[in-house]
């Protein structure tokens, strides 16, 4: 190999090494940016998981409250049915009393 060819070969090798160094530096920069984005993503995921846990807890409390409300509504419904039945009985008794009083007054007017 003549000195010119050797010089060109050495120049080519040096240029390739320089290019490789630039490529490697850019790759490291990209990796650093990627790592930063991953950290931010992990932080967001952690916050999202915490929010989901809070939402799940709220939903669970809401479900328990709904069960309690349903039980109370059922109890009120039963009490209302008993009250309606008692009211009907009271109406019957009141009507019987009114009829008795009216007969009594009517009989007294008629001289009995």
C-alpha cells in the first residue's frame, strides 16, 4: 500500500470514528430524553393509580350507602303499608262510630 492510500485509509477510519462518536452521543442524548419521559410517565401512572384507588373507594362507599338506603326504603315501605292498613281500619271504626251516633241522635229525635 502506498503512503497516499494509507493516508486516505487512515483519514477514512478517523472520519468513521468521529461519525460513530457523534452517533453514539446522539444515541445517549436520546436515551437520556427517553429515560426522562419514562420517569414522567411512571409518575403519571402512579398518580393515575392513586386516583383510581380513590375512585374505587368512593364507589365502594357509594355502593354501601346505596344498600343502606335500599334497606331504609324497604323498611319505610313496610311501615307505610302498615300505616295504610291501620288508617283503613281507623276509617272503618270511625264510620261505624259515626253511624252509631247518627242512629242514636236520629232515634232520640223520633222519640225513642
